[in-house]
C-alpha cells in the first residue's frame, strides 16, 4: 500500500476497471481520467463515469478529439470495417489508434503533476496485446523516462496487467471482489455493447475466452 495518490487512465473497459479497483487497494487516494478522442462509441465515457461513481473514485473526462482525426483507424472511422486479426504483412490490426497511449499517458502526467500526483496507472498488457505497440512494456518504460525528463518529475507508471493474460486479469478482478461488476458494467466490445458484448469482435473473443478459461479453472479447484 502506497501512502500516496494515483490517477488511473480509465476507459470503462475490463482492463482499466480492474486497474481502478487495484489502485483503490494499493493507494491512499485514487482519481480517474477518461478521454473523448473521437471514438465511435463515445458512450464508453458515460459508462466509465458510472463505474467510477460505484467505486467512489473522482472522475474527470477530457476531450482529445485530435487523436481520432490524426490517424486513420477502425475505432474512430465509422466507414472502416475492423480487422478481425492482424492482416498479412501488417504490424497491427486497423483497430490500432496510433499514438493513443502516448497521448493519454502524457496528458495524464501533466494532469497528475498539477495535483502533486506521481503515480499513474494504466491497464495495458503485453501478454494479450493484440499487436498494439503502445501496450508493450518497453514502450511504457521508455515513456516513463521521457515523462520524468520532460517535466523534471518522478512519475511512476504502474501496469498491473502487463504480464497477465485475460484469464489472469479475470482472476485479479475476482480477487479484488469485482468480478461481477467488471463482467456486467464494463465495455470492451468494439461494437459498443457493454457486458458480454457482441460476442464476435476481436475484443469480445479475447475477453470471453479469458473468462471461460478462468471459470473453468475455478471449477477444477472446487
Ligand atoms: Zn464485441
């Protein structure tokens, strides 16, 4: 337990919601920050606000619309069908929003520094990283150094899910006592359907397969 405050970069999805409750366990005070970046499913910000309310965590939503217009991707461009997997010859699927975590974490760092907060929590994971380069540990460590140099401040970027797969992330939610809340209230689906989602987009598949593996493991131990 840190006797300090933290801010969670919070989208209202499975991963960042698990991180929100992890942060509540680990830090004296927790704040949450969401971004409207031109995502097709802007209601995720309102779902995030509702979850933060249930968690008793102060919530701030900020507008960063340029992210959705700078790059061309299927999460912000409604005319673009989303890749179900990484296409041959490509580095990542077209659901990758270039620069998203770079911008989010940089803005969160400025926001945190203004309030005397050093600890920033993000739900990125290298294990099930879906081909997104800005979810990898090397990027986070590099950005941590850059932010500290940029603002002459000792930020600590926390990534509690970095080495967990989706089943282990469900296990962590269960350990934190919020498995049902995460299952019911969060929005992970690329088609904008909360809870168990549409069932067939890549985000739903990853989430469901992880949950099935975790629940099967629980049954095996009963
Ligand atoms: Zn879906």
